[in-house]
C-alpha cells in the first residue's frame, strides 16, 4: 500500500469509538495539519451509514502534534436523524488534546445546482512540477504531483494550486475525498502572507493554521487534476483568512474551503 493511502487507514480501538491514525513520520518533526483533517474525517466517516456523505467539516488546531507518533481520534455521536448526522472528533497524543472537529453528513437530495467554470485558467501539464510552497517532510511527495502558479489579478494575489495523486486510488468516493482533505491543507494559509510579500517558507513571521473548514459539494477524483484556487480577503490582529474553491478538471466546483491562520510578526531577538 502507498504511504498516502496508509495514512488514511485507521484502526479501531477495541470496545469504544476511538480510532488510531498511523504516524506520518519522521520523528522529531511537527505533524502536518492535513493529516489531522483527513484522519479526523476518516474516523467520523467510520461511524455513519454509507449513504450519508460528508457535507461540511470544521476543525480547530489547538496544539502541534508529533509526526513520528500515532494519533488517537475519539468520535462522539452528536446527532442522527432521518437524512443527516453529525459527529465531533477529538484528536490526542497521550494526554494532549491536539485538534477538535465537527463533521456533518447527509444523504443526497434533489435540488438546484450551480458552481461550474466554463473555462479553466490553464493546462496544468504545461506548468513546471513545483511541489508544495515549502518543505513538507512528513508528506509522501513522491506520490503527489503538485504545480503552483501564483498570479496578480486586478491587484489581488491569487494562488492556483494544481494537484493529483500519482498512485492508484481505490474506486471508493470516500477515499478520494480523504485524499483531497489531506492535500489541500498544505500551506493553504500562505497567501495571507504572500499578499504582503512574505511567505511561510521564509519564516519571517510566526505562522500556522488555527482553524480549517471544508464544505463538500460534489465527488472528487483525487487521481485526476484538481485546482485549489485561493485568495486572502482579510488579515488583522496577527491572523489572516484564506478562502478557496476546489475545482475538478471538468470545471465543476467540488468543495469550498476556508482557513484562519497565525501570521504574527516575530518578536525581536534580545541582544
């Protein structure tokens, strides 16, 4: 099994609603936030009927995690209705609470639809293979093709983050959704710094995601090209917000995302 898919294979702890997510490694490095997003979502999905697909997820990052250690996810059933369900998921390493998330599920219902781009901004095959916007030691980058193209449009910084998995993905919609939740978290808050000519890679500021939200609209195909297009509408008080659309290769918007992150100036080093 690929490293990417292995990260999404949680094991249930005997006797309760707790799931163990594998470590991403290496030891001594900070765990990647997308790991908590994807594994929290995976744990929640294990506790609902298969016809109830995730509609939204909101996750707060409370503490950093250790990449070399497994993560424990406790799922609490908040609501089970005729067509919808809700779960809370808390992640821990030892006694340390790392993240807390809420996930909503619903069966598909008929209704009006919109969210289709007639024209995509570029052909990702024509772009250089860049990888993420900075180092990602705990991600299986050899199993992902990431191509980033930044642009200023009408004075606004826009990041176009093209990605696809390069390993075979099972024909299970849930797995494709989990891969998307994992990949799209990487450096997503960076545009809030890029607006001001800074970056997370340059480490000029204290930075990191504090809150992440995803609204799922349509099935995602992780082994095809997907575009995460993001902008930062506002920043203040040492925090920035980034919003984005996850667009499939056929132009359909599969998900809407938003993140809040820390982008505070570093305190001067005492002389």
